[in-house]
C-alpha cells in the first residue's frame, strides 16, 4: 500500500468530518494502491474477463464514496476497500453466469486462495468457504480476506483488527487448514456442514 500513512489518515478524517475537498485530494494519493490491489485480484482470472482492474477500482470508488464508514486510518481504508473489491468480483462472477457448480467438483485451497485460479468458479468456491468460515470464526475469515483480497501485510492486518502479528500468523495457518478441509470435501458434505 502506498501513500503517506499520515496524509491518507488525515485526508480520511477530514473527509469523515465533511470536507468534500479532502476526498478529491485523497483519490490521487490512494489510486495507485487501489489499482495494484485490483490488478492482484484479477491477475488469476480467466482470459477474456470483462472486468478490468481500472473498472474494478472505479466501481470500488463509487461504493466507497457512498459507504457510511467511520474511517479510522489508512489501513482501515484499504481493509474496507479489499472487502468491497471482493464483493464486486463475486457479484461480477455471478452476473456472468459462472455460479454454476461443476457436479460436485471441489477447488483446492491453494488454487482458490490465488483469488480466481485458472478456473473461474474458484473465486465463488472461496467466497462460499469464507462465508462458512466467518460463521465459525469471523476473525480468521477477515484475516484471509485482508491478506489475499486486500494485499495487506501481516503487520497491516494486525493493526486493522487489533491483534499481534503472531496472532495473524497463527490464525492464518488455522484458517488455511480449515479452508483446505472445506474446499477438499465433496460438495454435498460441504453444503451439509454447519
């Protein structure tokens, strides 16, 4: 994530306080980072995807501007941006008719965590698994989302959710094991999981 942390945080606070010009000054500071985040999200998507990284950034921007969020700091902004981009990608995948399951074929966790993988349904499989994980342990799901969709570092994730870096590392290992089990189960067994 680029942009001077203090200037981004100050602009976010000014924007939250009602200074509309702060938003105009914020966009150029964070645009490159948002574009990199979007490119990372789309890197593994299938060729011919109709959503470009620029379109993803612009759609995320529109949703972020309208969001009723109490911005804390730069890390919080990028964490929310990661969630917004994840939702846009899932919505896009569903609108393109890619939500069909392949007769119970499951996705490997390593492929799914690459945010898309070589098979387009991998993103939808990961989203479903992350939603199930959030039902069990919201913090683990959030850590995966921030690291893989948001591109945050371990230290940034730790700051965003208020835990230590060691906790992020430990929780990520547990989350990956859980996701591996979920994504490796036959479809019927995974759907029956609580």
